C-alpha cells in the first residue's frame, strides 16, 4: 500500500528533454531543433536550418535520417556501472568536451550519464541519437564546434575513432598511478 502512495511522486523519466542542439564556436551560436531532427528521421526530408546545413555540407538527408535512427543495444546495468568507473568518467569527460548543457559545461558528465542511462531505459536497452536527445536532462544541448572539429580531424576513420575513445581515456588514468599518488599500505 505504501508503494501506491509513492507512485505519483516518483517519475522514472526526465521531465525535460533536449529541444535544441546549439552549435557554438566563440560568440557564434546556431540552433537546430530536435523536432527538425525527428522530422528528418521520420520523413527523410530536412527542414529549416537543418535543410540548409545538409545542403551546404552536401549530406544526403536520407543517410542522415538513417544515422539518427540507428540504435545500439546495450545492457542498462552494465552501462550504468561502467559510466560510474574511472574509465567511464574519463570517457564522459572526453564526450563532455563536445556535448554539454548550454551555459553549464561543468555539468556535462552527469548530464551525459543521465541521458545514456535514461535513453537506454526508455528504449528498452537500445539507444539511438534521437533517444539520447529525448533523454538529455536540459532543453539546450551545446555542441562545441571546435571540440567536434578536433575530434573529426583526429578520427579520420572509424578505427581511429574507436582508438581515440578507448585508449585516450586510459592515458589520463596512467598518469594518476605515480608513486606519490599510490595508496599507502595500512599495515606498516
């Protein structure tokens, strides 16, 4: 009976979701509505600023629509545990340099962790770009253009991209195992 009284107070899903992707470079800011991305994914047709960006970059709207709907299946519990390890934190920090709440870049790690886990829960163990945006806990998701371009130049191929995200976070952890920061034995 006590669980029934708690039911209305507990919300398993975020009350907010990303409404806009805000591409930022210095003082430059341009927003693309997530609803325009959803429209593209559903119809294969771009509208608004998104249509202009795709035309300018010579991207096929049908290909982008397919990418937006592409999903990956992952076990929620395992992902949750991984994202709460030092390696997971390092990975989130890397992604957080590119994606963060607008005007709150210091909150990128918890926001990303939340979006991934909630997106997986809402998608029954499957996550797509759109489900990630729908689970993102703020209405404005900043995309850092310089950080994104830096990643793109470092990751000229898929194998480079995988290597960047799998090996680079470990580099930061290796530096923390210096003799000065190693845990002291309590038995001496």
